[in-house]
């Protein structure tokens, strides 16, 4: 019987250098995408998929991320006294009270694999999810079964096979991503299928497909043992991809192809696009933006 995944590891120890100077004093994970911080969007995604424990892999200077999910009694009291019930409800009990949030510090920036390994003692012997907070996954509003990540978790719960979420990218962009090997077989959207491994940033000529890993994983506990024995790779870091490829060699790595829109909020272009995409889902905001930006050319000339 497959053990259901309920724990999610979210690495938040990055310095956010691509978003400077905005991230000089503010963790990049707390920059807002429309009406809430990036990290809250990602944590809500995890909770909607059935996660009941959120494990933040953090570092010094990132305490504000943990504080965001804690109660702020003075602020709540003031809002309550002023009758601002709508605003109060948006900050009170951001997560259901049954959800546990814990954290562990990563002492040095030694890669995603090392960040995941830092959470080993909190994960215990259970399977777990990994969500990268830089990536916003925006599913289609018309999709009846909710989040892509929920379907990814469901694929693990059905099969017990490690799952990574992937999306199609233009062939001229494959060198920016980890690309999966599909053995040249066509794959449908919103389905899980077996993959032969991940190639980091291949050239157009050597890319085994155009399906890129986008920062959502559900992994068996054995990945921790693999990471402990993974030698330091590119950039002096422990690469999660190396451990994933060991699973692939054993026939134990699945991939899930999503049709969601995704945004890399770790860079300025992706962050701006994410704000526009989420904001345009609100009717009032959409009407305002359309009225204010009728004739965008004039802004580029100033």
C-alpha cells in the first residue's frame, strides 16, 4: 500500500539576487503577487493538494517568512476594533489551524539537493513533496479538478512512483532548463508517464525533448539516502537532478505534463507577468488595467 504524501518541503534560503534591489531587506518570497506574497500562493497550492505539514528550509534573515504564517494579535485587534472585517479575514488564519509549519536552516547555499537533505529529520521515513517558491503555477480557472500539483500528488498516491511536473517550452529555450527524456514518445497534457531521466540545460541539438522540469516534485523517502551519497556536482552543489536520475535508471521516475501557465517569480520579467496574470483574474482590476494601459507605446517613450 502506498503511503500518502502529506509533507511539503519548500526551500526559501535563496538570496534573491536576481530581484535586487527589492530583495536587499525583504525576502523574495514575501514580494507580493497581486494581493498576497509569493510564498503564500505556493503554500496554498500545497495545502490544496493535501499537504498537512509545511517544512521551510530557510536561513538567517528570513524570519519574516515564518512570521507571515503566524498570528499578529495587535494588527488583528486593531482591524477588528475598526470593523474592517474583510481585511481582517484576509490575514487571520491564513492557513487552516490543522496545518503545521516548521523550519530548518540551511547553513550554506549548497544547492537544491542539499536544501532538501536539510529537511530529512523532519520528513522522517515518509514520502514528501518539494515546491520551489520562485515558481508560480497558475492553473486554468475552468479546470474542474483544481491544481496541477494536486494531480501530481494524486499520481504518487496511486502509483508510489516519484513524480516531477513538466511543461513544454520552445526548443530555443531548452538550454535554460532541466529537460526530461521521454524516449521520443508523445505525451498528453494532465497525464503522468514514465521518463528515462533529466538532462540539465542541454543544447537544442542534444535535448531529449522540449519538456522542462518546473519546480514541483513528489518523492519517495529513499531520495534522502541517494542525496547523502550524491557527490558534489556543478557549481560545487549537491544536485537533486543527480538523485532523480538514479531513480530513473531503476524505472522509478514519473513525469506529469501540465497545461498551466507558469511564471518564474525569481526574475523581474516573470514576477511582473505573474502579477498581471493573477490581477487580470479580478474583474475590477482587469477593467482598471485595460483603461489605464490603452496605448502602451507611450510608456516606453518616457
